[in-house]
C-alpha cells in the first residue's frame, strides 16, 4: 500500500500558480510512475502530468501544454502512483492521495 499526501493548495489570483507537492512516508518506493490529476466541479477527474520515476522523464497532458503551470485552474488536485510502465496511461493509477484544493480568484 502506498500512502500519498498532497500539500500546497490554497487560493491564488488569476494568472498566478501554486506549488503543489506530493509526499510519501520515508522508505516508500514508488515504482515507475507518479502523476497529478485534477477534478473540477461537474467533471470527471483527468490526468494532467506524470513522471517516470526510473529516469525522471515527464509527460504533460495535451490540454495543458503551453500553460505556465498545471495548477492555474480551480480544481481539486490529486497525486497518484502506479507500477504500470506507461505513465501517460492515466487509467492505470491505483494509489491516491486525498487531494488538495486550488481556488483561483479573478
């Protein structure tokens, strides 16, 4: 069982961003992939970014490429992990944190 804890959420002005962090207990070994997901009101949770822990390679969802940061939108952001090899296959993530809320104000 992998326990993940997100932090760093809060309120931010439009155009700004927050630094979100995902931590696991010491001696936790995350094999292969860690990812960030977000869920906005009335929508399904979507994968936004992932990192392959074995070599540090990263992936950002097509919908967010070109953005300054993935946390620029109001949403609940979740950290997740999977031992699957293909990190961009967001359906394979099976370890989840509780989420951290980001609220963007205009």
